[in-house]
C-alpha cells in the first residue's frame, strides 16, 4: 500500500474519531472539501507542512503519527533494501535478522 494511502487512512480515521466531516476539517485548514477527500483517498501527495497542519487541526501528536505511519514505513523500506542487496549478493545478513 502506498504511503499516501496510509497517511490518508490515518487522517480519515482521526477525522471521524473527532466527529468532523470532510467539510469541517477543510474549513479548519483552509482547503476545499475535495482536497480533504483527495488526501484521504491517497490521491494527493502530502508535504510535511500539510501533515503538520492536519495533525494540529485534528489535535494528534506528531509522535503518534510517527509511531503509526513513519516508523513502520521505515522498517518496510529497510527490509526491502536488505532483501534486494542480499539477492544481488552485495551483502549477507543471514542469522543477524533474528537478533
């Protein structure tokens, strides 16, 4: 799943949890309701600024976003890179993965 979609799902979940409509969230951050919809579907790329604005409007600590979205993505990318390098014979991790 794409990172944009993961972020969008997170934003949608938090918006609904707070009892806000797309239109209400859009008003809070001065964008259109259509833009909120694009964010939530993962059809729009997020800038750091947009993420921080959305998190602030939804009263979500950045640390929560980091733990739920960023760290799992970093782990996924790292593991993918290690697998690729192992397949190419560049590195051999072997049993180190289990440490």
